[in-house]
C-alpha cells in the first residue's frame, strides 16, 4: 500500500481560527465566547446570515491566509512522518477564489517544507470532500479531520478517519478515534 496520509488542513495542520479571529475583528466583528463550541463563524462572530461565506472567501484570498501558523505539534510529526516515507494529500474546503490554492500551497511549503505534500485539493467552501476521498475508496488510508461530518465520510468510504479534538466536536462519542495532537497520530500510524 502507498504510504499516503489523507488530511484536512484547518484545525489539523494549520491554525486558521487564530489568524481569522484577528482579521475579522479588524473588520469590526466581535468574538462571542458563548458560541466558542460552535463550528460556524456566523455564531462565533455575530456575522449576519449570508455574509459568512463572502467573508471567509475574502480572508482566504488575503495575504494573511498565506501565513497561518502551524496547528499544535503538527510540524515536528508531519516532518518526521515525511522522512519515514509518508506523503500527504491535503483536502481542504478553502474556497474557489483563484488565489486561494497558491496561497495555501505556499503556506504549507513554508511551514512543513518541500516534498511533504503530494498534492493539495482546494474545494468550494462547504464543499463535499468525498469528491476527492472516493479516489481512495476502501484503501484503509488514514484520514485526519476535525469536522465530524467529514471524518464520517471516511467511514463510509473505507478509510481510517482520526478526529482531531476540538470544542465543536467534543460531544461526539462514536466509533471514530479521537486524537489530541500529531504525537498521538504518529504513534497510531506506527503501532
Ligand atoms: Mg478542518
């Protein structure tokens, strides 16, 4: 079997939320801590319905989007896995702005280095990740995600999803294995 790890980007490899928070507050929106456990940005920042997608697309095509910091301990372990022959396929719903793919690709290379990523697939915001995942149907490959519905696609498609722990998935108690960081992912992959 190919040594490929399928992975989401935001909330797994890169910390989108922290940078977005600073950016959206500069646009005049305020973080509402009551909704800290919500995934949707509309509740989190009091963004009027219908405007959220537009704002995310704007951020995801800005220079800030190119310099997102690494997520938790991702750098050390992703690099380690890469030196052990693993290649990463990143699947992200960052949106279809023509700049987004290039910005994200350069961010990933700057943070993790050359030769780590086999490919990057940028889908529409709220897009269906099974479009890419189905290419690996029944492969049993690892699929790293923080969004529960996307992790669940992995089950349906015969992959091995690992759910990255986050406030918005904390209530989940099902069959998908939860991980807190890449150190745990590393040990699962090597067990
Ligand atoms: Mg994510």
